[in-house]
C-alpha cells in the first residue's frame, strides 16, 4: 500500500489596530498605524512594522526593519544568545504569534527557537581575523516530523548590541486543519523526474551533474486564494559539474534547487 501524507488548511491570525500599535511600541515605534484591506503599517521614519492581513499575498507575515542600524556592520559586542532568544520568545508569547496545530491527533507540531552568533572576517590592512558580527534567532518548525520552510513558515530575528532586534520576519499561522490525505510520491520517482527534466535542457544535457540532496518539506508559500494550503514538496538540490575538470581539480559547480509536488 502506498504511503500517504496530509495536506493542511491554514487560518491566519487577525490583528486589530490596537494590538498592532502595542506590538509597535515593543519595537520603540510610537506613531499611529495606517491600515488597508491587505495590511497594517506603522513607521517613524527609521523603524517600520508591517503585518499582512488574511487576504494578502503574504497573509500572516509580520515584518519589522530598523534602518537606523547597518545590518551588515559588525556589532562591537553582540547581545548574548540567551537574551536574544528570551526577547524573541517573549514577543511571540505576549502577542500569541506562535503557530498552533489544534487538538487533532493527526497533527503533530513541534516549534522552537534557536539563537546563535554569526561571525564575519575583518581586515585591518595587515591581517584578517574573525569577529562576532550579530546574533540571529531562527525557528525550527516540524509538522508530523517534516520540516516547514518558506516565507510564511519561518521566524528570523537579527540582533546587534541590544535586546531590541533590527529585523524581524515572522511568517506563521494561527490554526491548522487537515484538508486532504493524499498518496506520497516516492523519493525515487522524484529523482527520476528531475533527471528526465535535466536531459531536456539544451545546456544541462551536455554537462554532468550530481543530485546532492533530496528533502521532503512542507512549503509555506504565498497565498493565492482559498483554500490556503500548507502542502508537501520535494526540494532536490542539483550540482552541475564542468566536464573539463577531473579528480582533485574539481571545484563546486553551480547549484540549483528544483521544487516538485510531493503528492498525487
């Protein structure tokens, strides 16, 4: 019997202008919000916060940007991982932004935040050295053991020298329901389909290639009209190689991720 997999229907959180204004105050923005049918937006000229409402293309996406700070510039002393993660967890909990799976036993949702400090290489004219540049907070989301990725299924926050972030991207849902149970495409069939597709390309058909990774994921894509589905995909990473390079001379070639539907 063929293995099956669920497709899920998402519901998007509804933020009132009052709650959105309180959220902006957490980011030190004290202006009044503007609102349209698709979004809420607030800005003081340097800091901006936006939320996409349920019918928008990126429904449920919360985005904050602080333009008074250069995101790529190395912080003198980045905030610790523990403090950054604590601030992020507090924001999600205070405004009830964490994703939910409901009481359906067919839905097993695992959500957690991970914080780490990123490094950069600086050169003073004489020597290069690695320094701590910033602190990142990212979410690990698994739905029935399958990772959730994509713009509407992630959390990322960038911190510099204080607990207040300079960037927030939180694309999450408020609820999930099982929409359909479908047959799962076998990984072997997916790789075969990718290979067949590559042979039809004029350029790729003349170059050797390697399939580097095959991942089954739930891809939280844009909203294209109801029902708003969270559906499984295979992401197949392919590396093209230079036929003139052999043995130890080989270097990493260009890579591409091919997305294929994971259900029938």
